[in-house]
C-alpha cells in the first residue's frame, strides 16, 4: 500500500506541473495576440459605405476599391501605399503614414514590408 506522504508528493508534483503548463500557455497566447495585432485601415467604398481592413500584413497587396475618407491605423508603424490600379500595379498615388487620414481614391493598397 502506498503511504500518504508519497501520494501527496505526487499530487504536489502534478499540481506544480499543471500550474507551469498553464502559465506557459497564457504567456504564449499573450505573445501571439500581441504579434498578430497589426492595426487596421479604415476606408470608404465607392458606394459610400465605411469599411475596415483588419490586420493587414506588411508587404501583402490588397485589391479593394476605396473612394473617400481613408485612415491608416497601423499599430506596427507601417506606412500604407495606395494604387490607382488593382494588384498594386504602377506607382502609388498616395501614401499614408501611421495615424494619418486623407480623402483618397484607390483600387489597391500595400503596407510597407518588414525590414
């Protein structure tokens, strides 16, 4: 028969391991959430509706049309470049730094790529 002391030791060991595992999961989830929070681009569609591009990835081209109030709410300090043509073709027609807003007409956009 097992003694109560050894059973308690195993329970304490299991409890400590469970606490360590839970703390690790919480810390990893917090780090992942922070890394994924890239901000957003607020814009007005050609139909006059407000729209949001959430979590835009730096360096990725987004083909979407905008006409009107546009804001770069980047949380990672990236400038947004707006193009008159789809697929980010040609030179940008406008650039918006983080926290900036302007009335724009565009067919695609790209945030600065990570350096």
